[in-house]
C-alpha cells in the first residue's frame, strides 16, 4: 500500500442547512441510526475521546457512547484512569465519531462531569458479569507485571462475589459530556466536503457552514 497516493472516492449526497435538525444531538441521533443500519460498520457508537492534562499534554483513546440525552453524551470508565484524572484537572474534552462507510465524521467539544451514582449503578448492573469483574480486577492505566497477574485478580474477585451480584466499585462510573460545539462533516467529491457547525448562542444553537 502506498500511503502517499491511496485515497477514497467520496460521492455522498450533500449536507444542507435546510435538512439538518435544529439541535445537534438530534442530528447526531439521525446519523447514529444511519450508521447502525450499515452492517459493515462495527460499533457505530465508538468515539475518540481527547483530554488534556495539567502539563498540557493531549491524549486520545476510543470509548463507547453509552447514553445520549438532553444533557449530552455519556461514557463509562475507571475514575482512576488516565482519562479520568485528566478530566478532573481539565473538564474540557473533545469527542470524534468517524463512519468511513458513510463518509461521515462528527466532532464535539464540551465539558465532562460525572453522572449521578445511581445512574452509574444502573448501567453497571446491566453489564455482563465478566465485564463487571474486569472493572474490579483492573486498576486502569496502572502498570502490571504480566497478563497472568491480571487473570489472577479476575479469579480472586470471581471467587469473592461467587453466588451474588457484583456491586459497582466506587472507582468506576460514568461521565456526561455537555456539548458546546458540534461539527458534522460529510465527504464530497474533489475534497469539497460539507461542514456544518453548531455553536451555542445563548440557549439556542447557531448553524454555520465552514469551508472544507
């Protein structure tokens, strides 16, 4: 493969101001529904989360969208993880969705805050038992000697909670990202892509077209 010359051809329908939702999260729901309808798109709810720490170092990783409501976008993680520590220091974050099969990208900038504990409890209870045990076993982002040690920790907590429901560890829970800026990108021929940006204007949203 030659990375200098390989390129995809974009031939999607244009993204027009008169056809998008007035609220960006409503438009995101439309695009998520469209992504879920395409079989070759695996985990359409996967999004890249970018944070910045106290030293100004930016870090990005993939997380899964697990909630979308009037507050914003919800994901879950360990509160001791690198991403959580960065959010505690600087709550401004960025999220990015990319669905190559649809030639679509969504960029979101906003503030992250922990969701209420009962909300984290309810989501944790819905997870498969193995995932629950993993949340207890893994001190996320910390160094570990080897994979065998992690397996031993899983076995320990499996035995500890044998015959009972696995409770949520207090070190694990959700964040909601309240958007302040949302940009929808639709690939177009000749790299003349459509970019519609939503920005807060008081309680309403202002939509403007950006040059590609």
